[in-house]
C-alpha cells in the first residue's frame, strides 16, 4: 500500500527525506541504495552534505544508480556528476562504496556490465538484487527511472538493467528495470512541482488511463510530495 507524505515545498520534502535516510543509516550496518537524478535529489544531496557530512558513518553507505544518461561523467547531464558535485565531494565516503553507471560506454554493453556488477554486490531475493532503498522520481509524463510510457515493457524485463530511450530527444539511458525496483526493501518517490500533479492524481486515485504510466506500477512505494505536486 502506498504511503503519502505532503510537505510545503521542494526543500521541505528533501529535508524530511534526509532525516529519514539518517535514521536508516544509523539502524543498519550497511545500506545499499540506488539514487536518481532530478531537482529534488539535488537539494537532498546538498542537505546531506551540509548538515550530515560529519554525523553519518559513510563507510557503511553504498551508492548505486537507478539510471544514467549515456554521457561521460563530466557532462552537465550526468546524474553521477550531479551527485558527485552536490554530495560525494563533500562527505568522507570511500570511493570503493560508489558504483556509477559508466554512461560513456556503449549503452547495451554498459547495461549488461552494470547488471552484473549489481548482481555480484547486492544481496538477492529470489534471484533478484534487493536494494535496501531505491530513490525514484516521476516525470510529468508518468515515467520513472528511465522507463517511459512507450517502453513500459521494461517494467517486466528479465534483465536487471536495460537501455531506455527518451521519447522526444531520442537520448539513450541505462535504466533499472521493474523487477529490480519492486524487489527493493523500500521504494521512495520524491515528487515536487505543479507540473506533476495531473498525472500524480490519476496514479494515486487509480483513475482514467493511470496504468499507462510506468510510475503506477510500483505498488508498495512511499510518496514524498510537496503541496504543488499533490494538488487539490
């Protein structure tokens, strides 16, 4: 069952989720989490770096990625670059705990390589890697990770990671698939902004064509929303 929490704005969502993460880190010896890009994670990482850099035992935190654009790690569109600049460069985390998707590689080959890396380093549940936490966003078109409505079959892929294609730009991305997302011990959507509200309302209320949105196929998620995204 979905759990919904609503906060005043983007920063309030990020601050509340940061506090949640700190409790998780304190309660477990090792936390393997997969992170996403986007505006709210950017603020989240800034808060973690500024307020919790010295209070978290970062040696027990292992960071993976939900998805990555097929660009080099120094590219402005790189999710890894954003995470490094906003978080990794400011905390004492061993770089051996950081497992980036190598977006500069050939996409299909990198999807296979990263899937193998995840399968070897993340404990599995029924043969599927089970992250302690997966952090997701949602686009105004209802996509999550880099699974877009026109590739909704990736929610059922037998592969751990696949190549997603942006429907407008054609940009290729390496993305986690549905079975890995839904095997995670906890799944969290951070969704902010009024532009997300129309699709979000359909998903949360199971209305109209909600099943055409990939984000609707994550049945046991926690939703961290601001008032603008939640709507009226």
